């Protein structure tokens, strides 16, 4: 084999190895180089958790997330790629014929009949925690996060490698009197009751559960769907003071089983099971 041919083979091997290394590096996935919708959804969800954790720590009600609000938040974060502002790139024609650029025109009021709205925007970081810290360090942004008037939220993050800041974040806050379709309570660690009456999910039925249901009825805490099902002692699809009375009697030993349906109470067999 000639010297020239040996060197040619060696050079080819080096090139192949380099190409393989680049391919392996490009397949490494992280938040820093998020490249799928799933990555961005998880990043946005982290912001939802951080927001509600901060509100709960401040003694406020957590905000309910809504898929529609997440979708229009995504519209706004995409718009911020081209115009990083609380004003939209293109105007919306209002019913009175005037042009309106402000962010709230992204909301369809027939779907979200809001009475108060705000937005937070941020750019530059690929890390949800770092982005949240940006907002926390800004008085106006932090006031929106801890504003007790808001009831619902949408969050998104958009990415454009060819843009000025690359990563763009948006939170949209609204106050709605009532509930919205598909609303849900974002929880980092969802409380999962083990049985009827175990409202706080610790595997026991005691006065802590009684305190939790009373706080819920007083509007001081929000329960997830599983907790509400656990708190519905009478299985009548509502949680009222009657469920509190049933839980109290169970804790005192007057009732031997949960749930206790109205039929069981009428038949007098709630204490024998």
C-alpha cells in the first residue's frame, strides 16, 4: 500500500469520526437547546408552578391555567420575536373603528370575559427559573404575579435562533368572574387522596382533612379534582357543609365508613360497615 493511500485512509477516518461526534452532540437534548413543542411546554409549565408557589407563599389564591390562555400567550411570545413590546406588531380594529395595539386585543372576550388583564414579558434566557427571577427582580412584573385580583393565567415560551434574544417568555393574567372551559390548577406535586375523606393526601383521615375542607368552603384554598372527589362525602357531586358534618362524624367514630350516601343515611346503615 502506498504512503499516499495510507494517509488518504487516515484522513478519511478522522473526518468520519468528527462527523459522528457532531451528530452525537447535536442529539443531546436540554432546556438550553430545546427544540420540540414538548420541551417548550415543560418550560412554560415550570413558570406556572413557580408563579403559584410564590402566590401561595404570599397567602394568595393560586391561578388556574387555561389551554386557550396558553395558546394566546404563545401568540404573544411569538409576536415578541419581531416586536419586544406590550404592543402588538399589527393593530386590531376595535368596534368603534379605532386601531388598538395593546396586548389584550389577543384575547377573544367571547371565550374569556375578562374584567382585568396584564402581561409579563421577558427575553434572553432559556432557563425558566432564571426568567422567573428576572420578573421577581422587577417591581411591576412582581406586582402582576402577586396581584390578588387575577384568577387565571396563560404562559408560553418561543424560540428563534436568528432573532436578537432567541428566547421569549410571556405570562398573561386575567380576572374572570366565574370559571372557564378546561381550566385546571397547575401543581408540581399533585395531591392524590388515598380514599374518600383523605383530602390532604397523607393517607389518614383526621382533623387535618376537616381543616382543609373548611378552608376550601371558606374560599381560602383551591382543591384539585381528586381532592374535590375525596371531599364529596355524600357523593352528590357537590362539596358543602353537609360533607363537613359527615367527615366530622366519621372522625368521632359515629360513622364507620366513607363515603356515606344519602341512601345509607336514610336506611340507617352508615354505622355498621
